[in-house]
C-alpha cells in the first residue's frame, strides 16, 4: 500500500463541540460547609461547592443532549485510526460537510434559545439559589455565546515520513517509508475491521430473528430490517480502504442472500425466512 494512495482515499474527520456548564464554584459556601462539619486539609478546604446557576430550565440540557447525539453520529460515520483520530473515506466528504452544516445550524438555534432567554433564566436561577446567589457568577449573554462551539472539518492525512527525517540518508528514508507503510497497513486493518464487524454483528442479529426454530424470539420485522443492514454493507464497502478481498467477498455474499427479498415477504413467508436465515448462517460460519 502506497502512502499517497491512502491520502487520496481518506481524510481525518474532526468534530469539536464546546458547551457551557452553567455552574459556578462557591468557595465561601465550601468554607462554611467545611467548618460546619469539621473538615480540614493541609492543602486547603477539602470541600468544593458547585452551584447550578440557571436551574429550573431544560434549555442547557437540550444543548448537552444534542451534543451527545452529534458525537454519536460522528462516531458512527467514521472509524478510529491512529489513537484518537477518526477516518472518513474521501467519497463521503460532501455528505460529511452537509451533515456538519446542518448540525451546526441546529446547535446555533439551541444556543440562541439560551441567550435570548438569558435574563429570565438568570433571575429565576438567582431566586432558586436565594442567599447563595452572586451576581459575579453570571457572565453576560455574549460571553456565554462564545463558550459554545460546534466545528467540523476534514484534514488531509499527514503520513509523509520525509517530514520527520529531513537530514536522513536516502537509504534511511527508504527504510522508514517501508516501516511506516507496514504500520499504516496494520492500523488500517484494525480500523477497517470496525466497519465490517458492524455488518457481521447486524447479520448475526438478523439470522437470530429469522430462525423459525427459536420460538422465544419476537419477529417484528420493521421497515428498516433490510435497509439498515444494506447501509452497513455500503459503509463496509466504502471503508474498505485497503481493498481487502475478504471484505469485498463478505459484502457480495450478503447482497446475494438479501437480493430480491423485502420485509413483507419475510413477514408472511416462512420459506423466505428460512432461505435468508440459511444464507446468513453460511456467511457467519466463514467469518466468525
């Protein structure tokens, strides 16, 4: 595998989300609490008090929940690579940009909800805190807006060994390139396996549901029973950055088993269920 080949096939995908905790540390309350309970430490007050300064609203939690969902979506559309990096096939760059723009607008709208209602939230929060309320705990609305960030970007993979061996001899560079290529192949093999394993896990779940001999399994065939698996097959195909023939064969065999089948057929035909179950089991036997 040539390094330049990988650089053309994939990018590093980046997602950065920053949120506001809407809390404030109260050192005075901490000292009073420590004195009340006789707590002490040679390095300072062993108690910390954090206040929810805008309690009584779900607007802050709405942003946190949204950020959690966005991170989960990001992890689903990428694969892990080289410790904490995430890899995305170049063929999905446009879809990634569209997703990032859409989620960024949703994120901004949720932040607007907070800043537009901030004065009211502040007053309600101070009333809830009663004597623990302090004006200095509350930043202004514009400062809060700057605490929130939603950033997506794609960055080319910097995999050139020459960048780190400027003074090396040509022989040393050649050896380093070969070593790096082997390391990349090993890393990519692990990364690509994530996507193909998702498909295998889905196939295993499908086979279990199609097994008519298992009376304990509930067979509610939802509309996405086949389409969700086909999406995973497409993922595995696009993430097969090394052109692994085993993965190519896995996808080909899966599509052969599901070809011509639909959810209504599986709902009403035990024969169709048995045929697909047998086909999936044959594949799983070879790959698991």
